[in-house]
C-alpha cells in the first residue's frame, strides 16, 4: 500500500473506540467509522517490526517453546517416578548426581523400564534442542542491526545476553518510545486505576502488552535483592562499553537494590516488590538505549 503512495497503518482492535449503543455492524459501517477515526487521529497504530527483527523474535520464541517442552518433559518423568515410589535422596534435581541416580533406577516391569528410558530420552532431546537454539541466537545476534543495543543493556545487573535479546527482539528499537513511562505502560507494568473525583483507587498491574518481555524483566528484577556491587560477570560484559552507559548501569543498581531493600523492610509482598523493580528497570534500559543507535555508534550527545 505504501509503495503505491497510500498512507496505511495497522490499528490495534482493542484500542478502536466503539459506541456501546450501536448494535448494527457491517463492512460499510466499519470502514466509514475507521475512516472518521483515522482522520481525527483517534486510531492507535501498532508497531510493525522489520523482517530482520521479526526473524529474531521468532527465534527467541522458538527457544521459549523449547524450554517449555523441556520443563513439561521433566514434570512427566518426576510424576512417573513419584507414582511408583521412586524418590531422589539428594537435594536438587537435574544435577549430574541426579542423572546418575536416574541411570541406576530399576523398575519392576519391563514396560515400565522402557517408559522410564523414553522419558529420560525426551528430556535429553529437549535439552539438546534448547542448547542448539541458544547457540544459534548467540551467533545470529552478532549480525543483527540491534546488536549494539543488546550489548549496551547488558551493563545492567540481571540482564544477560539472552535476556537482552528477548527484550530487544520483543520491543524493537526502544527509541520509538518518547519517554520511559510510555514503555512501562506498553509492557503492562503500571497499576490499573479506577478513580473518580477525589477518590483515587489503584489496583494490580494492567498486564497489557508483551508478556515475553515483561516476564524477562521480572526475572531480572529478582537479582536486585542482593547488595549493589559490580560482579565479575557484569564487569566482563561492560568493560568495553562507554563510561556514560556504565554510569547509568551503576546508578540503576544502587537505586534498585536500595528500593528492593526498602520495600521489603516495609513488609511488601515479594511479588509486588519485584514488579516495582521491573518497572523501574525498563526505565533504565530505555535510558541506555537512547545513547546507542542500531548502527552501533553513540549519539552526538554521548560523545
């Protein structure tokens, strides 16, 4: 459409204003209504990723599906062993000692032994698939146009390579958000609100937007329960980055670790504290992304 000189957007159906009293719906009325709303600027256009960005997102989601399959395979094996009274005496499952114990387990019947081996084989297969996809991601990200952003946000605590790839692949260029509060609302990390007049009533977070990126942020926020410090892994990821980005990352770590401790001391539930940290963490990720361009050069202000 755009190649023919026609202005075209993709509107989010959930954000299209609708009249509750209108009970007649057909194509003619819908097209007229969309034309009026578009002319008035009341339609919310969704972000359409580039083919390269969408390809990376597909690969990231493929890995997530493989991890889910691996987790389900492990649950099936544990349920099978528990049903037959086989309990691992160690402290932690899926370690080398646990796999050695699985190799020594003997079932009462031949069919059950075959079932056990098939369950173990399914786990090994899914683990190999996750490792294979992970290796592909680490290789492909080096050629990705958003690789500089992925590298820069790894200066933050709790943001490893895979976490950074998930966030950037799911959200695209973060410079498309004018301010961090827009990004927080886009991810559904802001509280819902039903206020009227002097009464202010806020509830749980909205959980709108991208659930993959929101889950990755919450997992990263959990690392801020420890005191702030630049660990060996963080230093390795950020040594080659500009001083400005490292300063933002350290400022984020000091602030978020202190906030985690302060909210926990007030008796706030851990889930609430972690969500609050995740909301501010994406703000610091946005700040770092503003200093990095997809082509890999810092902005003039940063230089």
